């Protein structure tokens, strides 16, 4: 008797060790990153060899027919795998797929719901054979059914086998979840690559994209104008709102001109005090004024042979306008305090966001200088005129910012849609600032729509009241069109959401409307708060 008990204990210990080995090997298979079907087949092999749970199969939906079919099996012939097809709800397998409940057939010969479709009874052992089928879930959704044959006359208890099978079903679910995540990330990277390639190849063959991102007709028209005048020395006047990229266009013009190897000098006319303008542009001699301790060359001389970019030209003081007109006409300058003329070879590119003719009528800008500057006027489109370029710009900015800030974030399609549909009150500079904020503050590797919506709402609240919808009366808490006010997730919402889901029969769209949430906000709360969603009733579908 003692020997029998000892042998029984040894057998149980052996089974426990085999169970541990099965789980260790299954986890190792997952870590190797094998294709899902190959990893699952190896796990089914281990179930058969180590625990005697034979003829394992994984049944999943058939995307072609809409029914169920054996996707992976071990111990089944090809003919048996081909026969393993079921309609929704049909047989033991179909019932598990439909209900999500584990089914145990103690004797396959005594249960009419066991169809014996894949494996004929005559090929199985003559003793009593059981069949166990369990649901395989991926993110709480039933994606397949794990089925195995089991001889009823086993030393190992049925409960122990069930525990192992439940663990294996969870592992298989994780394998397919990882595959879904990999496929999703791969698709996002492929889309990002396509967008970046489109941005780089946006123009017709043989044309240079100038390093400017976009493909809208208005933008391409401006680029065509620049391309036409780039080889010449004609003065160009860039017209457009603040943040439309005037400096970028000026640099592009310089780099495509014969002057590309000479200096590109920028002067922001709005940032220089009026008393320093003349010395800044034309330079000064030593002793020209009290603090002039040495000679200094001005921006025109610095740009000799190259391009001088005069940004915000509308802010140029009237006295300096006279001297600039002379430089444009005669191509010579005089340093402040100097007596001799100095020839300069400079191409002037000017830019402004102001209405120049309005400045002329107001007496703040010389008409003759305006005509000198307005030889080739190029109008740069605002961001609201080129909404189709926002997607390209965002992906380009995210790529740039990832490199600059050592991040590795991706923007989801839903988040990208939020940025594209936003009515931008500013321009490209504002878009860049918002994207940089989102990249820096993102807590995961994915930028989702909720993060973007919050950033846009914050951006809107930072604007003056008159810039918000509804004007000053709307107040600082007004939301932009299409953006709901940010609502953080609270733990006490769980009961309210669960009750409303039950009342709406599991219909999430109706539940979201009833709770004044977007569907995305509701789904996020369901996931974070781990709320079970009831099966939708037919009359609510």
C-alpha cells in the first residue's frame, strides 16, 4: 500500500513537472517572435507530447466565408483540417465561439452536439474519449476556439487539465494580440513612409521641391514663380500672413540661384530700433558716433555677392527707405560717418504680412520704393488655404521632432484627423508648436486623438477671447468647433457607465450620447475602468 501511494505521488510530481515544462516552453515560443500559426502549432505539439491532450486545433473565423475553420492543428491530417469547417453556432465549437463559455464533452459518443466532422470516430481509441473546447480571447473579444481530445481514463484530474488549457488559451490570445500590435505599427510606419515620400516627391519629375512640404495648388503656384525667377537678380517681394514660411521661401530662392555659395543674410526690420537702422544696414566708420569705437560693416556688405532678406519690410523707417531706394537703384552704399561710396552686389528679397498699398496711402511707405521692391510679387498661401497639406506637414514635423528630442512616437490616424480638421487660426508656425508640445508631452509611443484634442483645447484657451468662437462673450472656456471639453477619467464613473451600457443594451453609440461623451472617450473609459460591455440586444443593434 505504501509503495502504491509512493508511486502515485511520483506520478503526480512527474505530471506537475511536465505542466511546468509546457508553460516554460510556451512562453519561450512567444518570446522568439515566431509567426502566430507556427508558435500555436508548437504549443499544441507540447500539449500532446507532455500532457496527452491530443489532436489539438485552433478554430478561427474564415474571412472569406464568414464561418469558422481550423486555422492550426497538431495530430490532424490535411484532409481532417479541410473538413473542420463550421457555421456560426454550429456544434460544440460554434457554441463556444458564440457564447464564450468552455464546453466539456465527457463522452463524444453520447453527446449529439459533437459532430465528429474533422476527425472520424473510427480513427480514435475505442475507449471513452472526451472533448474540451475553450474560447481564445484577444483584448476581451472572442477570436477563436481551442479544442483537444482527452482520454477519460487518465491519472491526471480533469480540473488540472482545464487549468492548463485555460492558461494555454490565454497565451494563444497574447500571441495574436502581439501580432495585431505589430501589424498595426507596421501599417503606421508604412503610411508614414508613404507620406514622407509623397512630401519629397510631391512635384512633377524634374522639379525641385525646395525643401518645402506641401502639394496644394496654391503652394505649387508660388514655388513655380520662385523657380522661374531664381536664376535672375530680380527683386522678389514675398507676401503672406505671419507664419506662412517667408524665410523658408527666401532661403529656397537663394539656394536655387547662382548666388547659392555666397552669404544669405537676414534682417528683421521689426526688431531693430529706429535709431540703429542705418548703421545696421549700411555699417559705420570708427568715430561716426559716440559709441562707435571701431569700424563695422553693415548687412549689405555682409551679403555682398549673395542675398539680403529684409523681413517685415513694412516696418522700415521712412528716412532709411530713402537710402534703401538709392541702393536698389545705384547698387552702392555709404557707411555712416563715411565719405566714399562702396559698390555692393546684392540681391534683395523682401517680405511682409502687411498691406503695402495701405501703408503707402497712409504715408508710412514710399510709393517709389514699393515699386522697386514689387518687381516679382509672390503670394504665399495661408495654412487654412491648404488643408490638404496639414497631414504631410504633421508627419514631417513628428519625424523632425523625434530626431531632435530623442523620441520615437507615432501619430495615430484618428489623432491625425483631429489635427487636419482643426480650424487653424494661426499658421504653420502654430501647427509646428502644437505638434512639438504633443510629441514632448506624450506619455506613450503613440499619439492618440484624446491627446491631440486636449492640446488643441489648451491652445484655444491660450488665445484672446475674440479669437475664440462666439467672440468675447464666449469666455476663455469656449471650445473650438468639433472639440469637446476635456473630461478626465474618474473612478466613480464606473457604476454610471456600466448602468447606462446595460440600459442601452450594450449600444456604445447611444451610451456615449446619453453621457455626453464622444465614442472615443467612452471606449477609453471602458478600457481604463475595465467595464464589461453587455452583449447588444437585437432591438438595439
